[in-house]
C-alpha cells in the first residue's frame, strides 16, 4: 500500500467477483501512481473483466480513466510500455453494490489514490 498498511481480506473473492474495490499501483515511473477503482455488475462483468479492460486501455491510452492514460503516456515517454502494467490488490468486497462509491471515495480521500485526489 502507498502508506505501508496491510489489509486482511475476510471474503472469498475470485476473478468473477463483483462489488469489489481494488487498488492499482504503477511502478514504471518515478511518480509511483496509484488508483482506487471498483467493479459493478453481475458475474460476467466482474473483477477479471474490469482488469482486462484496464490492461487493454493501458495498451492504447484510450480511456476516460486517468490511470490507463498515465500508464500509456509514461510508458511511451520512457520507452517502457510493457506488461505487466500494474500491480493489483483487492481491498474489499461488498454484498450490496450500492455502497461501493462511498468506500471508493473514502479511500481516495485517505490518499490511497494518487491520480484522483479529492479537490
């Protein structure tokens, strides 16, 4: 983690899990950028699907999300755009997806997300 904390996950989480809050860390530049994100939906659009989307966006730089654009731009600038693009950690999973944004925003405000700092 960006501040040295270790999280204990008390849920059974798989690549098909939904309603997950995750933490991405890009290590190929001096800035050590991090990102907090979430998965929403049914088992066909779970965690694995979201990670595949991030990977695809990192390859092209085409995204509305800051993280894949940063990975692509930094990788191209430093001639270092290669996989794996980032480390991933699952922070938590909720039964009710309605509270995901609250948890995501809280973790962003705590400083875990360097690319989406609260204004």
